[in-house]
């Protein structure tokens, strides 16, 4: 999915407006034509507060269009 988010900087002043659809998710047309670009990789946090062993690391990724798509 391609995910687009926006946030409200200034609230409406007249009370009649609103800002719908702050988050939009669109499926990629052909997953083979898109790549995941790792934007940021968070620190690995060990499970159960142990110093060693399995843990969790959350990457922030971006779906980008690849110009080298081929039709099959």
C-alpha cells in the first residue's frame, strides 16, 4: 500500500468546515514495480526487557515506484 497522511495546522475559524480523510491508503497496482526504501530504522528493543535475545525493531519505509518495470 501507498500511505498518505496529512495533519491540520490551523483549525477552521468559522466552525462550518472540517478536514476529512486525514489518512489515505492506496494499493500499489503491481507490487513487482515498487520497492521499499528504508527511511529510518529504529533501535532494536529486546523482548521482556532482557539484554540479549529476540527483540523488536520497527523500520519506517516508503513505497517508491521503480522505473525499471517490465511486463510479464
